[in-house]
């Protein structure tokens, strides 16, 4: 995950993580990877996923993005990447109705986790997803 510069962040996101099929193979079926951190006093205002290169070799790729290590689905929940026809935003359990108000507020820093579920991920031969987050940080003013 990379934190964007001020010029890049002006485009709506503060953090972006790009994962190729090889990256997801490394994470593995049922595996998790920390891709960003919500700072103390912060929250996530926007979460989106874009399939920038279509996946090949698998038809069962599902991802979750959130903060609960047991089931990280607060921001993106059970997204069927193979079934995407357009970018997907704010589908997680903490978002209701695709709202764009901050969720996942925390008084201590919290990891944002990407979870991969795909029994056939080792068979993937192509594919890439881009995960964008807009993280607000009121703690920076404390």
C-alpha cells in the first residue's frame, strides 16, 4: 500500500494498493495481508476495488477488506472479483447503503486487511486489482 502525495490525493484517495495475481497467490487461499493502517483518531471514508486486468485461470476469486482479522469485511465484503463489470465501492458491513461517511473510527491505530478466498488462486495466470482507500485522520490535529 502506498500513501499518495498531496497532488495524487486530490483525486479522491489517500492510499492505493495494487495486487497482481502473483501477489494474491502469495497471500494464498484464506490468507490475509495488511495493506494500510488507520491512524489513531482516523477512519475510512471510501473504499473501492477496480479489476484493472481481468483474471484468468480462476473463476472463484473473492476478496474482503476490513479491520477484523477474523473476518475483515467492514469496507469491502465478499466481493466476487470475477463477476465485476465495473468498480465496486463501500460494500462492507460497516457501510450502509453505500454511504460515504467515515466508518471504522478508532482511538488506536488499526490495520486494514485484505483477505483472499479462492481455492483455485494457484491456477491464476493473469489478473490485477487496484484497491483505493480514503483515510481521514483527525488525530493529526491533536
